[in-house]
C-alpha cells in the first residue's frame, strides 16, 4: 500500500464533490480520481444523506492528493484559503486562468487571484513574479509590485517591462 501524503486538503461541498473532482482533474495533467466513497445507512440521522450518494472523493492534481466531501450547505468557501498554481510561462498562466475562472466570480479577480465556479480561490502565479518581487533592487521590486496590483490575470511581459523601468 502506497504511503499517503501527511497533509491532504479536504474541500467541503454541498453536493458537488464528484463533479468538482472531475472538473479539477480535467484541468491538471497527471491527475485522476482515485476513489469515491458513498454514504450508507449508518449515521443518517446526523448527515441526512441518502444511502448510496457520494460522500467523499479522493483525487490527485499533478500528484497532490485532495479530498472533496459532500457535507451539505453549512459551510462556504472564502479567500482565507487558496491554492497556488506556479507557472513557468505566460501560456501556462493563460491556460490555468481560462480553465479555472470559467463560470467563476469575475469580481473576485485581482493580482493573479480568481474564484472558480465552486467558489474556491486560486492564485495563478508565474514563478518570475516571485523573483521580481524578491529582487535585491528595491526600485525594480516596487515597480513589479505596482504593475501587478493593476492586473487581474498576471501578464509576464508587462511585469518585465515595469521591472526594467
């Protein structure tokens, strides 16, 4: 039996756990649904779900294990938790931005952040942005920060132009 990763994010949905897992695995390469667990009769007085409906879905996104749970409408996602997608090139930024923001909340888009159609927050981050913001030259770093603050989806060329002055 393979070793499970020590920490696995669990995302609580009303009743879209399987749909969400399939959505996410369709976007990221090296991804798959691993197992689907269903509610039984036990605990029905607590969870109120019909026996046979999806309880949890274990899945992997690019090798990272996640779990989704159909726990009912009690809790909603917010920006306090987000997932960063580190990208090497603008094509990756564009791809993940387009796929993850489809049907999401456009008003929540700022500085590389977006909310997907389930309300989950994502940060689509080109690695070069982190290097620019961490530049030893404070003027260059601040120019990159100012440029980023004006963006919704990060534009690497515009960042590079701002950074170089």
